[in-house]
C-alpha cells in the first residue's frame, strides 16, 4: 500500500503535526520526512501542508536543499552511471561535468538549479568557442543525471527539459586526394609505422580498430583484414561480432606489395 505524500495528525486542541514524505535516500533506502507542528486551526495546518507539498514538488524542501549538485553527481556517477557505462564513456561523463557544470553551480542545492541556469551555461560554452556537439553531449549527461534524480524522488521535474541547444552545423567530410594519398605514403615509407599508415588509408579502418589488429586477422590469400576487436584508451579490449568489419584491401597502390617488407 502506497504511503500518503502528506499527513495531518492531531496532537491536541488546535495542534497539528504536518508530515510530508520526501522519498528515500538513494544510498541506503531510508525514508525521509519533513515534520512541523502547527498551532492553530485545521485550515491553517492544511494550508501549510499544501504549501510544503508544492515546495517538495519543485525541489525546495530540506531533503533536496541538504545535498549539493556536486554531492548528488558524485552519488549518481558511482551508483547509476559507472555500472552501465564503458570505461571510456564514464571518463567522458566525468570530464564534461567537471569542466563545464560543477564549476558553475556544483555547490548549489540540487533543487535550486533551474532551466535558466543551464541555458546560461550553454550560452557561455558557445561564447568560449565550444562546438554544438560538445554542448549537446554535456546536456545529454546532465539530463541523464537529473532524470535519475526524478526517479529517486529527489526532484519533481528535470530542469534540462525546455533548454534550447545550439543548432548542429553540417560539416563536409574532407579526404585526401589520390595524389595527396600517394605523396603521404611515399614519405611514410621511411617510418616504422608505414604498414599501419598504409592499412589505415587503404581500408578506412578507425584507429581503435587497426590498433587492435593481430597478424591472425589477415587473410592473405583473400586479401582481407577482419576487425574483430577494438582497443580502448581505458579498460579491456572489446571484441566485436564475428561478422563485423571485414575490410578488403584495394590496390591503389596494392596494399600487399606495400607491406611485403614488414612480414
């Protein structure tokens, strides 16, 4: 049976205990309440209860005022974000919050952060020359944190809702011309990393794919390379599905001739 959000309990003539449920502590599940004794009429006690319920719904009661955004983000990263994220994503989340959110209003009570505050931060980020993509990613991280606060009954609503993001600009991909490609390989031939450069240019593999390759991934008779795994800056090697990432090495110039001296 669900507990009531607010209660009026008689404590004698013209005396009322007002109790408002503030949810549970996310770290240990302990129930929290706002309690206040009101001396006066039932209507006065009812008015006080209605006011506190409204304040609870917009995150202004001591339950949320007692914890700063920094404290909440520490809890959220450790208990909600880290268990479900890859190490690289977790590092990105922590860095975005540390660089752009915490310095501005990390010390404020979590319930005191408004849409205007968040919108102002994104405007400042844009003025500093940060890309719309960075702002969008920062908002995605912060929105995820506030949505969890709503689910934990620490906030009534997510203050990221209604915040406008800068328009993403379409950027045309730039690639080397055939002549630039040939000149680069001619110079790179003197490098110990020549075979890797040639592989990257002839297949279009991502760095996290070609840096995780093994000799056994190469099918010499068929002229193919299988990207079976990716390497991450932090954390273990991640294996991909066996049918993903089979690259055929084209001949401009023939890749196998390029690497003859390296095998």
